[in-house]
C-alpha cells in the first residue's frame, strides 16, 4: 500500500535529464560555453565602433592578408594534390602504398611544434630542400611567406585526402563503364562523370583544411620570421597583443577569428549536406 | 541459323563504337598518378619527418641520450605527461557520456549540438587560450576576482594548461563513438533493460563493449593531441622554464635559443610518441572495421 501511495504523492517531476545528458551539458557549459561567453562579453564591451577600429588597423589587416591569403594558396595546392593522392590510394596499385597511406595521417599525429621544427630544418637556407631552392631560384622558403605556406600545406593535407578517399571508393563502377561504353575517352569520363561526384568532398576537404590552416599556430610560428606586414599571421598577432597587455585588441582580433571559425563550420556543414544529397541521388 | 531479327538494338550494333575507349589500364596515368602522389607526400611530409630523426641522432645515440640530463627537458616532459594524464580521463568520461546521450536519440538541434561539440576543431588554438585568459586572468578575467579571492592560480599555472588541453582535445572521443552507436541500433540495450539491468549495468556491460574499439581509437587520438598541444597552452602557460613549460613549448624555446640538439632531442620524443600512436591507430582501425562489419550484419 505504502509504495503505491508514495508513487501517487510524488510531485510532478521536472523530468531531470538522464546522467549522460547532465554530464554532457555540465561539461560543455564549463569547458566550452563559459570561456566562449567570457570572450564574447569582453568583445561586446568594446562597442561596435571600437571593435571595427581595432579589427581593421593596418597591422591587423596585414595579418589577415597573410593568414587568409596564404591559407587559400595552401588549400588550393592541397585541393589538387590531395585529389591525386586520394586517387593513387584508391584506384592504383603500387609498391609502398601502405606506407603512403600511413604517412598521410602523420600531420594529424605529429605535434605542431615538431612539424614546425622539421619544416624549418628542411626548408631553411642550409636545409635539405631550402639550400637547392635558394641556389637555383634564389627562393627563400623558411622565415618568409613561402615557408608559412609550406607549413599550412603540411597540416592541412590530410583533410582533403581523408575526405575524398571514402567518396572515391564508394563511387559505382557502372557509371564509368557506361560512360566508356558510350564512347567517352578516359579523360572525358574523369572530367564529366567522376569529378562532379567528387566535387562536394573535394570542396569540403579544402574548406576543412583552410579553416585549420587559418587557425594554425605551432608550426607556422616556427617557420615564419614573424615580421609585421610581411609574414606575421593573425594568431601570432593575438599573442603579441596579449604580451603587450593590450587585452582589448587581442579580444577583438580573437573575435574576428572566432566569427571566421563559426562561418567556416557552417560552410563545411552545408557542403556535407550537399555531398550527402549527391550520394542520395546517385543511389 | 543467323536470322537477323530487326530489333531496336540492331542499328546500334551496326554503328558499334570503335574500341578506343578502353578502361584506363596500365597507361601513362597509372604510372604518373602514384608517382606524383609519392613525390608530393615525400617532399611535404616524409622528408621533414626523416630530417627530425636524422638531426636528433646526428651525433649518435650517446649525445641524444645526454639531452635527458637537462632539467628543463625532464620537467617539461613531466608537466606534459601530467596534463595529459588529467585531461584524457576527463575527456573520456565526457566523450562516452555525450555519445550515449546523443547517439540514441533523434531531436531537433542534434546537428547543431554535434557542430558545437566540433567547435574546438575549427577554433584556432590561440583563440582557445585567449578565451581562458579572458575568463580566469586575475587582472583582466571575468572570474579573475573570484579566482583570486579563493587563492587559486589558473593562468600561468598548471590548471590553465590542463584546461587548455581539455578544450582542444574533447571532441575526439565523442566523434569516434557516436557514428558507431548510431549504426548499431539499440535492441541489445533494450533487451538488457527488460531483463532488469540498471542504466549503469546496461552502459557497462552492453554499450561500452560494443564500442570498445571506437573508444580506444578516440582515446589514442585524444592522447596524441593532448601530448602535442601547442597554441592554446602557449597562451595560458606563460612559458616559465622548468615550471610551466610543456614539452612542445620546450622544443620551440630550445630551438629559438640555438640549443638545436636539445630541441631535436625533445622533438624526437614527441615524434616517437606520434609514430607509436599512428601504429596503434592502424591496428585499432582494423579492429574497428571488423566491429563495423559485425554491426552491419547483425541487424
């Protein structure tokens, strides 16, 4: 009798979420939302006019040009060569394929400081590649803008390869066979049948790599000479502002980067939706 | 015998396409594409990696081992291991909780929540560090006053380093486990529950074993990233030699101070960990693939 009574007496529960939900939200709140909120609050305190002024100082604009511009160059290079590497991994058979496959993941696994050290060593004017490049073309790679690009290429290569690879693998052979049967050359088949299906994956990988390259700090700071207006990237500028105790400027430039990250996340999600729709149509 | 029945196909048969469009067999492309791929990866990835190993052992094993007599290197290594040892278990608990909470339900805003969990991947690590400074710095932080009155020290101290490491690494676990859980469906868990298992028992005896390889994979990724985190830690640590300097920060510092051998020695330690984690990843990937196949067959 008593348990039944108790059950009836229980007040209308507010339906506390289950334990996994409680852990998830508490953790996200403390670890992510709290710092995010602090930064947005600080950025809001600056006011729209001050925000715009500090976000568009010549110094800041110069770093945006370096960060966003060179990251674009790096992503385009990786868009092309990432496709070639993915193609080689999926469609070709050759000795050393397993090694190539494993090497692609190295930029994910290698700490960025080590990557920066390694690239600086190889591409400095007395390095394995830096010396011949310098002697042959007079090109200075490390401690200049090309070096920053190389570092960005290094860390963003896996994104393109690993995004394109599964899509390329899942393509139906029948479509290409149909294309050949209808008299298309291999080149036509590749350009008109295969590439359009890979396009969402390629763009998605490039966007992910671009987003990562823009935010990259560890490897770039080592290979760059960090001279303002030449090869100083935006994350380094934030750190310099913090070291000068210019918290407002650091916050504003950080907020610009944050807005960019949110936008790129949106674009990447849209590209993924597009890619899924494409695959849905094909199936 | 050979009566030609005029069907619709016959005109096509008459104008049969010349067999010029063979499948691209072992032609030029089949050699060129792997060659270009290998060259590119060789120049961009392999050569720098080899150069670290070559520079670290340039003078043989003896001088390499001598690096470990440096107090700064050892204390940096200790701090890195400590931060990893705290951050990884926290993220494992969160990752598993978030995965079990999210994967089994369809609700409005699910995609948004998954994107939010992915945020640390797309935010620059430097901005992550900046956020922590703006929250906890005693002079400029939002909670600076509270932290100071409690007598805590977060920025320029180990809690800040641990927090920064946690933020940049927490998505890995959830990301690896959620897809597998979504694919598996939850008949087994319902069965366990109808047989009278508590939530905890269901999680421990049914859910966790079914995602063990994915969880292990996530654990490896989390650990590798935690050991190597640079940008976020660089902002919050203050980089005080022997006190708040992690191993990746030590690599940069030693290199900038022309202690090249120390830098490459420390880099070799981190690089060795990265290679071990890659090998483990390959192993676990195969096990994961088997599990995924099993999950697809079972229902």
